[in-house]
């Protein structure tokens, strides 16, 4: 699988997730207000077929359609953004945490290797070299476990005061 096809698949999945999230909100709000699909179509001047397709998650409505639906179903476009972010937030945060972890591993291993490269007397044997790297890897594992357990890596993924 190429990077392009992976990106397309990820974007397509996100797009379908957004359709399903909009479908769920529209349907739940309509039912909560005791409207039938026909009632909503009549008061909003959106075709019944469009309402049905939106609620089934078959289409992503235009912004103008969402504004009309939000007016009659008492939700805001911010609600849609927040719900969509909550659904994909875990995936994005996990991806960033894994990326940061990999970068941290690479940096620490490079520093450990640089220490060995500059030392004329260490390591004297292959055993010392293997022990050295074993200790570095164990310490790295402990650091990552503590960061992930205490959610400190989440602090590294924040931007402008918001968790990404």
C-alpha cells in the first residue's frame, strides 16, 4: 500500500465518520423534538429525500443545509465540530503520541551512540556494549511507560492551549 492510498483511506474514513456523526445528530434532534422526517422537510424546505439521505449518512450536507437544520433542530455547527473532534481526537492523539515516542527513542539512542563514539576506552568488550544498550533501552522503556501512564505525552501534543 502506498502512502497516497493510506492517506486517501484515512481521509475517506474521516469523511464517512463525519457523515455518520451528522446523521446521528440530525436524527436524534429530530426525534427529540417529535418531528417526523416529513415534518422536518416541510418546516425547513429541505426535500424529504435529502433528509432521509442525511439521516442514513449517505451524504454530507452543504453548510447552508446544515445551518437550516441547526436552526430547526436546535444544535449549533460548533456541536458538529466538537462531536467530530471527540470521535477522531483519540486517533489523532494516539498517532501523535506514537510519533513523539518514536522520535524520543531515536534521539536517546543517537545520544547513547554518540557517547560511545567519543569514548576511547568504553566499551572494551562486546559484552559491555550490549549491557550499555540494554540499560539504555530499559531506561527508555521506563520513561515512556511513565509518560504514557501519567499522560505527560499529551502535554507535548498540545498547541495553543488546546489538546490536538
